[in-house]
């Protein structure tokens, strides 16, 4: 069973990865014509940065040291077309939704409400990258 602080740390690690990948995707997308996907990347990056900062505060308030970001994260190749960039952005958002679903399960009260809001916002944001609504975002379905 994952503890609350473990879940917060895992979610922070996922946010570090998301920010790295989304920044790279934004750079690649900047060479493409303006599109809803580019706007979605900007919005997603800002939201993930806010969440990363909030997670750091929550972990620090608990008396723990927030997990650091890795020096780099692997990007798939190629990432030259809008479709490739959108597919990777969708993968990142879905991975974060899964992490937030686990955080919902590991928290209570204000932290759970925050995790639910993050999960919902992430799931809704998937639409900018071709995602479709799911009944239970962040949960594996069979």
C-alpha cells in the first residue's frame, strides 16, 4: 500500500517528467502552424508547472524533501509532425491522469479534493491532443 507521502512524491516525479516532455513538445510544435494543439501545449505546461509547485509545497509542509527532477527524460522519435507531437502529449496527459488517480486513492480531505481537481483538469485537457472522454479517467479499463 502506498503511503500519502509516497503518492505525493510519485506525483511530483510525474510532474517533473511531464514538464520536461511538454517543454520539448512545445519547442517542436513552435515550427508548425498555429493550432489548438499548440494552445493546448501551452495550457498544459502552465497547469503542470502550477501543480508541480503545489506538490513541492505539500511535501515540504509535511517535513519531507521533495523528489528532484531527473537530469533528462527520453523522448520518442520522431516528433516532427503535429500528429506525432499530439500523440506524445496525449500519452503524457494520460500518464499524469493515472498518477493523479493513485493520489486520489492515497489522500483525504483538502489534498484529495486537490488531486480530484487535477485529475479532472488533466482528463479534460486530453481533448486538445485528440483524447476522448473516459468514464473513469486515470483508471485502467479492461
